[in-house]
C-alpha cells in the first residue's frame, strides 16, 4: 500500500531533476526547464502520499519538508524566527467543540425561556472551558459603524456588556470589497462598542433556509489559532459567544420589544436601514467548550537585499501550502482532495520565483521574504498568526504579493491583481507584467470579493498594501476559470492529471518574478491611495499617494 502510493513520487522527482539539469541557453530552453520543474513541484505536492495536505497532518509535514529543502538548496536564509535559525514559525491551533450550550431569557412578563444548542439557537464558543454570564439583548440593525458612508447602527444604543443581535448580510450601495470586509468584521465592531456577544439573525434572504442546514455549519467545531499556552485568538477578543438565532426565537424576542421581525426584514430588503432597539428582559448564556490542540508551521525564508539603504525593507511573496485533506465519506472511491491547483500551483510558483531571484546575477535591492502559510482553508489562520507576530518588524514589510490558485489550464494572456486599485502596487504590477508581455486587467468577478478572501488580506488588516495575483479572463481564461470553479474547486478532481499548460505555468513564474523584483527595486515603497477605504481603515496615519 505505502510502496504503491509512493511510487509516483519517484516520477515527480525525476521530472524535477530533469528540470534542474536543463541548460540555460536561451529563453525557450530556460522556459522548458522551468515548465518541467513546475510540473514536478505540482506532481509532488498533489500526490496521494501527501493526503491532501490538511493542516497539521502528516501530508502537510511532507509538503513543508519539500518547501524547506528547496529554500535550503537555493541558499536562502531561514526566517521562521527572529534569530534566523529555523525555517518554521510554529502555529498552534485550537479546534473548539461545544459540549453544552444554553441561552436563557426571561421576558418582561416574567415568563422564562431556555434554548439549548440546536433547538432555536446555534452557539459558537470563542473560549475553551466553561463560560457563563448574565446579559441582555440589543438589536443593532446590520451591526455596522462606517462614518465614511454615513452608517452608524450603534447610534443611541448602549451595548456595554450585552449580546448584540445583527441582521445577516449587508445593505445595498457599499463598494463590494468594503462590504465583504465589513460583513466579516461585525463581531469586531460589536467588541469595539463594548458588547460581549455577537449573534446573527435572519435577513429576508435567509429566513427560509432550513435550520438543519445552518446547524451543519454553526454546530461544527470552530478552529482558531492559539497562543503557546492554548488561548484561542481572534479579531474580537472580548466577544465571549457568537452564533445564530432561528426565526421563531428571534420573532419572540422582537415581539417583547413591540417589533415585527418579518416587517423589519422586508423593509431592510427593500432598502430601508433598520433601526436598533433594546430587547426588554434579562438574559444569560452558559457554554462548555473543549478543544483539540495541534500544531502546523508556516515556512519562511529570506533573500537579503543588496542595497544597504533599503535592505531592511521586505517584500513578501506568499502562498498557502495547506489544502482540505481527506473526506470523511468512507464510501467514496477517491477521498483525497489533492489540491493541485489550490494551491500546489501557487507554492510551485513561489519556489520558482525564489529560485529566479536567488540565482540572479543581481540580487533585488530590498529583501524578499518567501512565505508558505498553513491554515488558509481553516480561515486564513496561518497568515493571521504571522501578521500578529511577524518575524521581521511589521513596519518593515512594504508590500505583499499573494499566489493563490492560479488557473494554469490555458495559455493566459493577462493577469488580475485583485486589490491593485487600492495602492500604488497596481501601477507597479502593471509595469512589471508589461515587461514580460502580459497585460494586467481589472477584477472581472467583483461579486466574488476575492480581495478579502485569501491570505494577503491579513496583511491588509495591519495596514500593508497587498495584491492577490491570478491568471486572467483573456483568451480562453474566462471559460477555463469558470470550468475549474464549477468542476474541480475543493473536489477530489483537483489533481495533477488536470490539463495543465506547463508553458503557461512557466510564464506565470516569470510574471511574478518581474513583479517581485519591481517592488523590491522600486525607488519608493508601495503607498495607499488618498481616500482609499482600506488605507483609511487600517493605516490612517500613513503616507499616501495621489490616485492617477
């Protein structure tokens, strides 16, 4: 069994050796060797022996060793710790399971109501152990506080020590990327206003979703990264419980406040911003949660800059090394989600960009960090851990280029730098790609909000201009991308026997090498544009550039 599964690794290594041995005589010959190496990397990383590279698994460990070995062979400097002695930054994880949960409320008429987990309430613990507290409920509309867009759902409401109830979703009219961020930050907003709990309630769009379907998500264990002593971390550290209320439970609470839940939901769907109100009566929450702890490392390497005047500044080129592992469905013929495109292709690109820059006759002026992160599929957790505790001073990181799931099944002619319109990284990327004959085009899927859905976004949240690079829609791109998302994304079919265009893969490496070098060699570090929402949110005191 083991020997049969490992047999394919020999073929992958043979491909790699063939690529390493290829003579560098001309661009076409060089690209041929590069294409072979890309094929070898993806074949290895997406092999069944790596069991889908699930965070914390044996397969992920094999993938981490593979990346480390390449960084070592290229003469890069370990950067997993401040002492530069390890490639690895350990990331502790806590998979938190609720063993008991209850929400109690006594209405103004003195009638007591109790809801247990799964029966009208889906609770998600944010801490391990026993949590019990008395509180009250406050409805806060959509739960937004965005002065720049005239939104303050907390105006006139006292939520200190309370559990806030917020409509699922967002109002119309906000820029899509900003709306996506605000939607994911509602618990953080509640915490900033003094709340101790954040619970979603149905909007008009979701109230007909079966409760069993919601419990399929909210009833599952939730994973967070944790400190060395096991304390789970998040963006809203004072929020002690999160969750979702059923439609009947919420209607009962609203009725006690003289409010009609369905009317509020319908008005919000029609564009009327709902006003918040306090729900009378006393409430309490009690939870008991257990955790399974495990560890999985980020792999970090550095290419020191050549110019002493800017060598302490760092450009981060990154991608996630993990995937979703092995399915629990024992009846399935193939249970391994190999993640060839997601994200063996991005890690293969990362390795080859590192090779190109480290073996170049002229090193980049600024230092370049190569970062392979864990826990992306669990919620960007490895990148969140790194952004919270970077192995270089945070202020020294000037920009981030993220490589996540480039679709390499077609001869691409353009790339999308998601988020490029927020900072001068956009013009830097456009100029760098033009040098290798590839166009840069705008986000052609704005409804997907991809700018806020991958690892670079954890760096945006600490104020660093960042982009997410992907192959674009030109030529056969739109159809190829749609086909992959429809037929292969997070499925067992995302494996190395997909119709990869390895010549296109080599071009993607050259594109990203050009981008990394352009940022590293630039006269000025990347800057947020004046008036950009993300710059204003996360780097309010920083320098700005005038938008072209």
